[in-house]
């Protein structure tokens, strides 16, 4: 089972709109371009794991809300994971992203 990027983008846009935030504001917080965020929301671009984590932080939710449609309420744990991801280099992020995709597909 693969990820539905159209649905993920829709969930990101819904969360952003629910918080009454513009694409410009969210893009600034996530340190991506407004165009890239627009492309993610329309499933034109596929976000990396790191970008999904940063979007979750900016939109005060967990990545689960975007990936599976339900936010976990486990306190600060997902924020701690996001901080760990920030410290990784590209090779480590690629490996982590592959692992996360594998875990999701095995469910």
C-alpha cells in the first residue's frame, strides 16, 4: 500500500486553513517556498519526511494527521523526533525516510 500524496496534500491544506494560516506564513515557518507548499498541497510535489515533520510542527499537529488522517496525542514525542531529524545529513534523512515508508507499507 503506497501513500496517497493527493490526500496528504489535502490534509495539510485543511489543517492550514483550519488554523487560518496562509501558505506564505506556513512556508516561512517551515523554511520552504510558498510555491513548494502549494505544490505539496496539490500533490504536484512529494514532500520529504523532514518537510512533513516541519509542516506538522508549524501546523501544531503530528505527521500522522497528514499521513493517515488521525493525529496522535502523545505529548511532545513527535516534536522530539522532528528535532532529531533536523540534525541529520542528507544520507541519514534518505535512510530514515526509506525506513518510515517501509514501516507504513507494512501496516
